[in-house]
C-alpha cells in the first residue's frame, strides 16, 4: 500500500490484520510445544509483550516461532491477493 494514501481507517485495519496474524502464529506455536516449552514461551510473552521490539525478541529467542510467523504472513499475503 502506498503510504501517501493511508487513512486512519486503513491504519487501523492494518493494525488489526497484523494482530490477527501474530495471534494465529502464537496459537500455532503453542499447539506444537511441550507443556514445559509452552509455559516458558508464555512467561516470555508476558514479560516482554509491551516492549517495542517484542516480535524481534520473540523470534530471536524462539526460532520455531519465527518460522511459523513467516508462514502466517505468507499465508495471509497469498489469501489477500
């Protein structure tokens, strides 16, 4: 999308889509983990979710999550074209 044509409604929609993609990736990651891995992952999310670089930290700490997130972004991109 051309940044010069963005409106507050467009920005809000993009933020909502981004949140949905992130939530989908989080849920997929939680499904495949062991009980201990899930507990550690959830604790990390709680500790760092308000930080500006949260997604970068999450991907650095959990490479499996990064792969799932990239897959979710790609799936959304394919569905929206």
